[in-house]
C-alpha cells in the first residue's frame, strides 16, 4: 500500500491511498468433506481511497471515499452447497463518516458507513453485506473507574441464496476498575437488550 497526505490548513487535511491484497482459500474451503472446492483460486483486490479530515468547534471529523475491486471473490453457493469463485469482478464502493468530541467529560464518537457492494456480472448486491451501518459510543473516565456504552445499528442484507437478513440494533456496556497501578478489573455486557439477529441466514447470534 501507498499513502499520501497534506495539510490544507491547521484544521484541515487531505489524504489519498492505494493498496493491493490477496486472500488464499483456507484448508476447509479446499479439502473439507463439507462444501470444499479444490479448484478455488485466491482472491485478489485493489483499493483506492480519498479522505478529508479536520477539527472544528472541538469536533474531530473525517470523510473517506473508497472503492475496492475484487477478482475471484470467494463465495458460498446455497444451491450446490459449495464454495466458488465469482466469475466476474466484485466492486465495493463506500463512504465512511466519523466524528468525535467531548461533552460534560464524556468522550463521544460516531461512525456512519454507506456501502454499495456489487457483483458486476448482474449488478446485484453482494451477499451478507449491509448497505448501512451506524455506531455511536460514549465513555467516561472517573479516575479509578470508567464506564462506557455503544450502540450499533446494521441495515438489512441478502444472503447467498437470496434470503433477506433483517437489520438489527445492539447495545453494549463496559466498565473497569483500577485495583492497583498494575491491576485492573474489567467487565462487559454484550447485546444488553437481548436483540434476536442474524448475520448469516438461519444462524442466530448469541
């Protein structure tokens, strides 16, 4: 990967980057007794990104546009129950918006991801990829102990067989207590509101 950045002013910065990557099929994908395909090719991808970031009125923010092109994307075939390489290239375009600030001694941060993940063979959406994701977190350090909470909202998606995966929202809590200078006790509650949701159709999350 190669990245470049330049300060437009003391509060504004522009960045650009380009990178390539590959993903080798795993042993299970190639040789297991369940859905294996020994003819799988490695995925290859390239990503171009352009970003703008700054700080105004005590709010740190950034906006990043990117596009990833993927060759030989590895997917699961629900009809034939096997893994396979996508014949045509896949393309994922995205916009990531972030903001962070401090209010009444609480550190607040939020992220919004907007995706356009497409199979170029028929312009359909890539499976198991939501087009909208939103996160917001709040953390407070009280000195010897700290508290925090996060909310994550994910939009609906399609699975490999065309089934619709509903969107969902989860809430997590976390806390820590500094016992000594070298020891801390931490606790976390995931999915506080006991949301029923799936990221793969037919497989419920804890």
